[in-house]
C-alpha cells in the first residue's frame, strides 16, 4: 500500500473519462488499497482513481463517522440505474479542489449496479450522504467535477482561484485538503 499524490484543479487529467475495468483482479485490489490509504491520509470520505491519475472506473469510500470502526466501500464500473426526481442538497468539497465548498443539489435516491472488491455484481439503493457521495464520485469517472453543478460565475471563479494558485511560486499559500462532502443540515 502506498499514499499517492492527489491531482488538483486545474490538472487536465481530472477531465479524462475513465475506462471500464471489467474484472476486479489483484491488480485492481492493489489500486484500491493505495486509493484507500491515500483517501484516509488526506483525509476524505471518497476518492475516484482518476484523482490519483489512474483513468479506471474505480471508487473507494468510507462514510463511517468519527469514533466508528472503518467501513471501506469499493465500487467498480458503477452504473446509475435509477434516480429519484426528488433532490437533496449537501455542501460538497473535493480532495482535488481543496478548501472549496459549495451547496450542490443532486438526486436524493439512486439505484446503482457495480462490481465489488470480490468481482461480484451488486445493486444497491442509496439515499442520504451515500447517494450524494456516489453521484459525486461517479461524476469523476466522467471527468465531471462538483463545480460543474454550480453557476457559471461560481465555477469560473473557482477555476481562476486554483489556476492562480498552481502558477504561484512554491512556498505560496498551500491549500489544506478537506473531506469530500459535508452534510447540509436543516
Ligand atoms: Ni471529488
């Protein structure tokens, strides 16, 4: 297992469309282990392989709360089968867009088919934070970022901020990483 560097906006690799995996074998499981370690180290609650520069449709996630035992989840080649019309709003962030949070409205419930860590095909009905987090991570597989769900003005402002930061000299303000998604209450 190894901690890998996380790509940040405006890295063009984040816009790549990831390829299907097909079969979950030991090499995919090794990738998952690196992704999980990288995610826990950040720390974050979800990570897509493209965020460490691997354009494969692999997602790791752990939505356990502080003090609870770790509960890693793995999703390979996830496919959204159904989405609810009803939406819910969460304040989202992204390990690839550090220190930036905005409210995003997504389907409140989704049905997803995916391969698990043992290469078994599964289907789940997700709601709440899991539904939002899955949609956020599946977006990554399509080269989409949560800022794409914001108004054009907000999105352009965010991209500008990170493009400036990327150009600035070493030693300039370093962004702290933050968890991918925070629950929006009320
Ligand atoms: Ni993200």
